[in-house]
C-alpha cells in the first residue's frame, strides 16, 4: 500500500478469501502497458470459470486502466505495481483497487501469496524469507514480483542479464512453489530453478499469460495461455 507497504489483505479491500479448496488455479499476467486489447482478453479469460485467482504483476501505466482491469475481473484479483506505476498515488494504492507495492495474503486455508511491486521497502528480502518460514510449507507459496530473479527469465535483447540476486537467493534457499515475474518482455517463458517453477509472464510482446494449478504436492500443472 502507499504508506504501509506490507499488508495482510484478509478482510481488507475487495479481497475475498477463498473457502478451503482442493487445488488453486491461477491466471498469471503482467506488463499490459495500457493495451485495451490485452485488458479485454485477460478479463474474458479470467471470467471463463476455470480460475480461482487472477494475478497481474504490474506496468498498467495508468490508474484508471488498472482500476478497470480489476473491476471487470469477476474472480478474486490481486496485483502489484510495476516500475512504470511508481507515479500511482498513495490514495489510489489505499483505495478499493487491489494493486499494491507489497502484499502478503492467505488465499485460503492452505495457500500463501506474496507480491512485490516495482519499488522495494527496506529489508524486503528478510521480510519475504520470514513470511515463508513462518508459513511453514513453501510448496504452497506463490511469489509474484515485477522484476525477475537473476539468470531466470531476465535476459534482455542484448544478451545481458538484469535480474535481482536477492530474488534468486530466496528461491535457492526456500524453494517456493512458484516465482512469477514480468518486466523483461522479450524473455517470456517457463523455467525451473531448484524445484521452483519460474514464470516470466510479461504479456505485451508475447500476448500470453500462464495458467498455474497448485495442489497438495505443489505445482500440478502449468500451461501457456494465448490471450490474443
């Protein structure tokens, strides 16, 4: 949120904690860059009835655009900011729109979501690690960040790597079920790192997202989703 970057969303905003479910189906997208066709396509896909949760990992570019996206999605939706969203006002981030700089949320009785936007609070690495440790079952933790971890889905057109070492360290140490990011449009794709499913879900160039299903043993299924 604006003044308080860490918030447990249970019972706050429009977040609806799900009833206990056998598995959790998530539509993951990122980096729409105010494209109306991507917004419309993501809303249509999210509202098919195939998903429990919609997650977007930032770079909406415009507050009204982000508000429209989450207003039109009929299932529970959660989003973080992107580096292009740092001008979003505190009033907006404190409003009913489910977009955050940093979020911890229990989706239901079994699954934890952590989202980290385009700006970082102090000691964010320690905060994420503490959340995962206290939750106790990393196989049911979904971490979404706007920026990618180092050497996974972070290759730019010149061939250089621009991911964050801190994120890679968290994956290697705690092995959450899923780590999803956006930001690097040209490196969309599905990778694995030490048992963690790592997804670059940047949609502007790929025009795709991901369908992810988490169950008792972690990731049960990952599929590319053609939005357009």
